[in-house]
């Protein structure tokens, strides 16, 4: 399968993207960004905090029952890159439903940002701008475990 960009994957039922993926409490996080932005490093940091490894460098995405599922690519399953060290073995959970996408190319200027979304295989998925966010791995672990407070709070 040819690797495509997220924008190419808008109206397909499946695709392979240049990304990494982890899961916490069964909720998948697709990590995207240009090469060298730290996708593998974020994956390793989140694994150190207890996230399950799905895939590194390439991720297969498939639309299943109206949800986007991220899966390991078989020929690189169980491998994660540690820059300056090499390829490391890791146990892959195999797949997870994508609940969030974090883009390491985009900067979030707001302290408490309004929710934004991205279209992925025709489905709307929350998008986070991750470039320069302090404590990103820990914050993402907590987000995947417990979710985020509604921006309308406390008025809701």
C-alpha cells in the first residue's frame, strides 16, 4: 500500500499514512508531522508513561463502523525508532480507534484552546496542535484517560 498524506485520506475507506500511533485506555492517538518533528520521540515518551504502542513511522487507517481504526503495518510491526540509538523492539497492541490527532507541525497559541477537528477517512476527529506544548506526553496521557473539560464550563 502506498503512503499518503492526511489530506489525501479524506474520502477513502483505508489508507497508509506517515505517522505514529499509541493508545491509552483503548483510545488511539494518531501523531502526525513532517519528518524530524518528533513523532517517534513522542511515541516513546508516551510509552514510558504507560501508553500502548500501535505503530511508528507508518500507520494503516481503515474506516470500520463509522470510526477510524489505526493499525500496525505488518512489515514494521513491533519496531519504534529511537533517534541516535536505532530501531527498538516494542510490543504492538495491533490496532485502536483514533480518538485524537496531534499535529507536531502546528503551534497552539491559546492557553485554553477552542476544540478544532480534522477530517480523516470522511470522519471528524479532534485535532490538537502539539508543537511547543509543554508537558505534551503527560497531558496527552491524561487527555486519553479522562477527556477534556467542555470549553463552555462552568456555564454549562
